[in-house]
């Protein structure tokens, strides 16, 4: 069994009004919650350096909203991870009522920009 380093970004809030905003780059609401940038630009490098994680062996995983987030992050940064997994991820949120409500809350009313934050849409680029 290989060693593993697990880092969990957690919020007390959940659901549509969750402060962390589906691991997206929020354009509405609280400006200091930009989870995508935090995970990609700060958390991954910090964990990699602090725990001597091999960039060639890095993986990303998440559950539910975090599962969707892990897929989005990996699809936007395909060279950053060896693999990505999602446990019961939110699927194709731009086409479901719950996702539409959340995305309009976090990303604004420009629905064309939402595809950049939906793993189902991003995977079509591969």
C-alpha cells in the first residue's frame, strides 16, 4: 500500500448557499471565497512541498460537490494530477434546477460561462 496525504477543504455551510461555491471562481457574493484558485494555486503546492508529494503521483478526489470540484479542477489542469476520482458527484449542474440556482447564485446570469465550471461540459473537450 502506498502512502497517502489527505487534505480536506471543509465548510460548515452546504447546499446552494454554501460559501465555498462548488470549487468555482465566484463572481458574485463574497469575494474572498475563490475555492478553485485556493485549491490550485495554494493548497496543492503547499501539500506537495510540505509533505514531499511527488507531482507525478498526485491524485485528487472528492465527494458530492467536492467530487464535482475534483473533476473540474482536474479537467482544467490535466497535467497536474495522475488521476482524479469523484464519489457521488453532482452531475451536469448547468442542466438541473438545483445547479441552475447555485450557478446563477455564484457565477451570475451569463449561462454561457457556466460550461467552464461543469465537469460534464468540460470533459467534451477531451
